[in-house]
């Protein structure tokens, strides 16, 4: 398929300073085709490599991540503005998932011998092939490693189309994987603009897709991939409920709420985004929230003392301001923070940590995914009311419940239409546990045993 060769830049710009760092030219389609053929060959090599060798490579990859975590964390922060402490934690988590699959992949992928009337019945899990990974910018390393460690250990190859504002992170990941021992052909980065992604998805060398991003983009990708009969795993964000019951420890819960909302400057798919509090403890909870909000340090994300850094891009902060302002016009009340009303410097990407009350289901801050440090709080008359509000969203990624009554929380969790529920803890993704959503939050699972099996196909062999 011919595509007009027009070069565009994938550019690194520091969201805190506005400073240009580096740019990469878009690959010509001929170059993309060469990369695809290269990864096809590399995938066959990886599938043929004994899994204990792949485990050695994966453990070496974990060691490289840990030994270079300071420099890699600084790269993350400089490209997308995450506070440096959180960037270091992101690299450490990538090393953890590498170690996890290096240790457990062989057990997860072993043949299953099924007792039947035949002489022998075996079920095998074989690599699906070349996976196109279309990844977002908010966790530029973790999003890739979250699926990529399992995919490589299963014997697949990966073509990475990363977000255009984190190209240096993309190249750093590629270099690390190659240095760890995986053949260069096994993992390759492509710089392709979104309008040209269609041809990449349709390419016969691509067998499956892993996508994390917006619903609008997922609909376009899903239509193309579905028409081509290609498997997809999609994580499409969320509007997670943070449910506070009347017997919760309000002081500890409020501190956790601040962290759950402000992590990664509020730009996380599994960040708590809707705070649903039983009315009998709402006044106390709001008071604790305001007290803790005043303690947050906003500023240079490279400083260890910074809690909240800048939003990653100008278009993202403009969208955030639009969502908040429209919600206010619809009746919401800002009691802390709010969009800056004064004229901002061209490089100013800071959005003040914000608390909103008097919110209802029709407002953008309750129905849409809010990517920024904005905390809408609503009250519920009862547990049934809280569950109704929690489920009253197109999304179904995760939720958390805060209470001293674990049994009651477990019963409530059954009623929540989400992929993951945490009780008395903020939601996190853990290499040991399957991660993914329902409804508009996507389908398929990453992490755990389920995560490695997603990018295999099941082969049944019967001997009679």
C-alpha cells in the first residue's frame, strides 16, 4: 500500500520548561515495511528460543532497568512531567514485571494433558505472532512493559507505536530490550502518525494488537482490526469510583483519596476520579480533604519534594479546563483550586489541584474520564445509592471501597461493574493479578497468568 512520503516530527518537549529536547522524523512507508518484515523474522527466532533462555534475557532486562532507574526516571519526567519519585517507582515496577514473568512464564505456558477417551489429549499455548502495540504517554515505560514482558516471554515479537510526545522513552525501551539479549528483530519502534496507523494495522505481518487509549481511537482501531480478523486487547481508561462508607477511618481515607487522585498529576487510567461518600460522614471527609490539599507541593517535577507537576501537553490542559468549566456552568461548585483565571505564560501547563462539590451524573467531571488533578465529591444517602452512582458511568475499569467492615465491602464489590475492586487500598496494577476492565473500559486482560495467555493461541492435539 502506497502512502505519500511526508515527514513529520515526533518531538520531545519538556512540559515544565517548554524546552525542546529532540525530534524524530516519521518513518516512510517503505521503512515501515522493512521493519515489519524484520520483526516477522525476529518473532520466529524468539518463538524457537528455549523459554529458559528468554527468562535469562528477561531477568537481565530487569537488572538493566534497576541499574539505570535514575536516568530513565529523569527521561520520563522530562518528556511528560511526572514527579520524579513516581517516575523512579514506574521503572522499579517495570523491573518487577520482568522478574515475575521470567520466573513464572514456563509454568503458565506448559502443556495441559486432559484425560479423555483418546490415547492422548494435549492443549498447548503458542505465541500468536507479531503484536502491534499502540501505547499512551502517561506511563511511557510501564504501559509497554505491562503487556510486553508477557508477550516477549510467550515467544511473540512487538512493533511499538508509542505516543508522539514520548519518542525518547520509546527508543530507550527498544535499546534496553536489545541490550538484554532479545534479538533486535524481536522488538522495533515505528514512528507513524495516527492517520497512517490504518495501514500499519492492516499490514499482513501484524497478527494482533494491544491498545491503551481513548474510546474514540479504540472504535477506529477496532473497526479496522475486526475487519482483518486480528485479535485485540484494549484498555480504554476509566472513571473509577472511590466509595467511602460511614464506618471508614476518615482521616486515613482522606489521605489515601488525595494520593489516589493526584498520582501522575491526575493523569492515570486507574486513578480515583469520582468520590462517593455516605452523607453521614461527608462533612468530615471534605474537611480532611481540604486540609490535605493545602499540604500538596506543586512545581518542578524533577524535585523530590514535588507532589503535582504539569499536565503533559497544551491540548490536554485545554480539554481539562473545558470539562471543569462546563461542569461549573451546570451547577458544580469549586471549593478548592480551579482553572487559572489570569492569562498564562505560553509554557504554563499547570492545573491547580481542585475539589468540586454539587456534582451530578450529567456533568463532564462525572461522566467523562478526567485526566488531571480534579476531585469531584458527591454524597450518597445509602449503600444502595452509592452503588447506583458508582455504576452510573460508561466506564468499568476499577473501584475502591473504604470501610472497617470487610464482609460488607465484599458484598458491595459483587455489585460493582468493574474489572478490579480494592478494599481499603487505592487501586494499583500488580504483575501477579489480571488487570483490565469492562463496559467502555475495554476487554482482555494484562498481567498475571491471564496476561500471558492473551497473546497466545490455544492448540489442541489429539492422538487416537
